[in-house]
C-alpha cells in the first residue's frame, strides 16, 4: 500500500512535470505568435501611414498645380487688360500729337 502511494505520487509528479513542460511549450508558442502578429501589425501601420502620406502629398501637389494655373490665368488677364489700356492710351497719345502738329 505504501508502494502504491509512492508510485501514485511519482506518477502525479511525472504528470505535473509533463503539464509544466507542455505549458512552457505553449507559452513559448503563444509568445512567438504574439511577436509575429505585432510585427505584422507594425508593418501594416507603417504601410498605411505611407499610403496616407502619399495621398496627402498628391492632393497637395494637385492643389498647388491648380493654384499656380489659376494665378497664371489671372496674370494673363491682368496683362491683357493692361495691354488693352496701353493701346487705348497710345491711340489717344498719337491723336494728341497729330492734333498738335496740324
């Protein structure tokens, strides 16, 4: 009976060691999976941030191009108006000079 008790205790200790070993192995596996998943999440966040930054940059370029085109159009209109005004004054000046000569 004592031998059976000792055998039962030894068997229980062996089973406990196996359970601890399995738990350690599972712990290592879970930690490895968590590490891999964290790495993947980090990479995805970086990719998403780069994509968002690229989209913002493209939008800024587009807006800058549109602003430059609008400014160029406005400048062309101002130049056209100044040339027209200068043409009117040139005609008036020529007429004034001709009238003084006559």
